[in-house]
């Protein structure tokens, strides 16, 4: 079923509920712990997700829920709400307001609604399949990028890449920077980078090792602003994607990006033929 206004209104209320909890913890005592995977978690993460789940239990009890902190709840519909209460917990813990709350609605495996909410700066990007992306209620667009040379690329951290992913990333960096360190990547930012790309401030974001709750909300936001979200093979991102993520502000640069990363036009990271997905029906 298509995304309804009631779905969008609920997503906004989920973001509001999370933000009300997160803001008082920002730059105050937040109860830092280190999880088994060595990533940080705080009281703000856990309590914000709990608040969002409480709303979903009350209003969409039949839908599934996947959250970073509290796992998966199976539903009886073809819809899942995907939650990351604080994407960028490390930034949150050091007082940098470039983290965000991510809320997505995934239907039959396809992300159809997404919110990036920066609760401290009160900045909110909303993407809905088939509609223009908005930033604080105003439509936004990605910017054109005539060539990779000089494009602005961002990633959260090169230290998060697996060893086998470093070379394609560095090849893309070389293509945009021409070896000039002043045109190197923008580091840090997590989900905030994708909002900046949707608003026309960045050209590319390249990451690997992401989970569904890290990228589902980003897809309708970037694509509703005129960009392209795909994996490192150029394939659309779905619930089955394995976490190599590209955001390309100007979709015309997609083949250039893949060629830079993998060295051969028309072939992907794994040597398969690369097809054109412009007409893919989500």
C-alpha cells in the first residue's frame, strides 16, 4: 500500500518522541556503555528507542519493528518500522550535533519513507517514495556534478572499512581529489552527511558495513531529492542489501563512480555486469 499521510504524521511523532528524550542528555551525563561489538551506547539511545516502540505498539501493533538497541519484533503485515535512535552515538558522546535519529518504513523490503532528525539543531529531512524530499518542510534538491574531479565526498571514518573495501574507496577518493589533500574526504557525520547531500552541500557519500537501520531511512531522502542510493555494484538498496552504501547526488555520475571504484566501465565490485536501474519500480 502507498505511504499515507497518517504514516508520515506517525513518523514525525516518532522523531519528536525521540528528540524529547535525547536533548536533555546532550552534553550532560548520558550513561555511556560499550556493547559487545565495541560500539558505544547511552541511556539516550535506549530510552529514545523505547519511546518510539511504545508509540508503534499503540498505533501499529501489527507492523514489524527493527531497532538498533532492542532488536526485531515480528509483525503480521508486509511493513516494518526501522529505528536507529542515535546514528552517530560517538559524535553524540563528544558533544558534536551531527548525529541523527533515523526512522524508516520498509514495505516488502523496500524503504518507502525516511526521516533524518537532528534533535539539537532541530533539523529534519523527510523522504517519501514518489514525493520531493523536504528539509524542515521546504523541498530540497541535490546539486549537479559535471565530473568526479573536484566532487566533494564524505565518509564517517576510513577505519570502519573492512580491509577488502579500502582499495575501492581510495580509488574513488583519488578520482575526486586528483591526489590533492585539500580535496580529500570530509570525515565524520554519519547520517547527517546524507541530509547534507540531499540539500546540495555534498556530492558523494561512501560507506561499508552498514546495517538496515543505518541506511533504510536514507534511501527515500536522497532519491526524493534527485540523488541515487545504491550498493557498490550500483544495485538498489533493500532490506536484503549487505551494507556497502553509495549516495550519489547527481545520478548522472553513477557509472563514473563505479568505474573509479572497480576500474572497468560496466562491471561491478564482484565482476558482474552492471545494469541500468533508472527504471526500477520500487
